[in-house]
C-alpha cells in the first residue's frame, strides 16, 4: 500500500470549507475540572454566612481536642433604665454557658484535659471562635485558651476567675481635669491604662504541661497595653479589663 504524505504546501486553501463566519470569541475550550480550578465568577450564587448552620438532624456536637462549645448569652435588648435598644446598638455578648468540652490535648508526653465543666458561665475573647446555630440557639466553638475566665457568683465581672495567663484589672478612673485645672468632658477624657489587679489566673502551661506562675499578683497597681484585652462594665459601675499577663508592662509602686 502506498503511503501518502501531505504537507502544508500540498493542501490548497480553496478546497477547504470556508470558516469566515466563525469568530474566535464564539469558541470556548473545555478543560478538565480540577479542585480549585474554577474561577471565582462561577460561585456568584454561593454565599458563605458568618454563622455556620448545623442541620436539625444532628442532635449532638462533640468538640475535638481542647475546643469548647459555648451557648451564647442573649444580647441585651434594653438599657438599665428600660430603654429599648436597636439592633445596631446592642453590644455583642462576650459570655455564655459551656455545653460541651473536648477530650483535651497532648503537651509533650502529658495529656492535659480541658479544665472546664459543662453548665458553668464563662467569658471569652471578643473575636474568638466560630459561631454556629445548633438546636435553635446561637453557639460558639472555640479553643480553651480563648476562654478569659469563669463567672462563679452573681454573674458580675468583678467576680471573674481568670484562666491560664489572664489577669483581671479594675481600671483607674479617668482624670476629671487637666493639669491646668480645666474640666474635661467625657469625650476628651483619655482612656487610662493603669489599674489594680483584682485576680490572676493559674498561669500558662509549659512544655511539660505544668503551670508557670505569673509575674503579677492581686493588689498590684500596673501599667498595661492600651489596646489589649476585653473591656467590661461591672455591676458596681467600675470599668474592668481582662487581658493576658504579657500585656502588663510594669508594676507601679
């Protein structure tokens, strides 16, 4: 059988059908789908909510490792004087009830259990964790280290029991007057970064899973980082802040 070899010079363009009506923009090349290969515009109808919804068919949720599941406290809808607050003015809750805890974590050769029990009221870092809707209520799943402390009595922040390396400080009152004697308005009063330590946590865990004591203790007057920690208003009208011991810069005497 004779073989026929064709070259570009042997093919006459006039013998081929005309493709003048086909524009390049009318053609799309299909490519195999690979994970992560779809362009972002393909997901215009896909919306990720800030709070993950757990479907009703799941009736239990077991946190893993050193994570904790907290049922979020409902936002205050009224002021102390009974004035109804709009949604935009309602402060985001920073507390709730522990409803489930993980089995703990391993540090070195030691297994460290989560030092929290279900049913207790806790305060947590403002921006920590992942919100989710579970059994019809809003919950937060977060790490144990994001729990600031435990509210043991009266649910007042002055009774907060700090955890790990956290420190509870009663903030000093802002100066009412300038050095020259001028009266300051609330808007011009500078937020103080000095206060008295009310309570301290047991300290962070070292590489062997043992607690390291903190360098400050209750009763110390301290200078702390201005933008650190969680601010609270106590039932006695005083301002409090809970922060990490590393954010305490100096002890004053």
